[in-house]
């Protein structure tokens, strides 16, 4: 019984740690997704798409090295909020 409880607790902690970040920026302060795409492409990323999740922009891109990225950004500042792992 203890091992089942421990497994459930560990599972809950792991799923919480993998949750996407949440951005609380009011919509009227958001910058266009196209501006984020232009910024990322200027840094050498090849952007496949940008979508909205939990109030953040989520960019799907590939670096020049071929590394695939899924990264969250604040929609007003474009500050990186973390990776989607």
C-alpha cells in the first residue's frame, strides 16, 4: 500500500513539474505573434508555428544546428518562460 501511495505522489509531482507556464499579461498589452516570429528568425530559428497556451505564446521552431525547440514566451515582452518538455 505504501508503494502505491508513493508512486501516485511521485506521478503527481512529475506531472505538475511538466505543466506549461502561465502568463497573466492582459490581452491589450500583447504584441503580435508575427513580431515574435521575426525576432526568433533574426536569432537564427526556423519557426514552424506559434500558438497560444495558458496565456503564453508557444513557439515551435528549429535552430540552425537542427535542434528542435518548443518554448513559451510572454506575449508582451517576449521573455522566454520555459521549454515544453
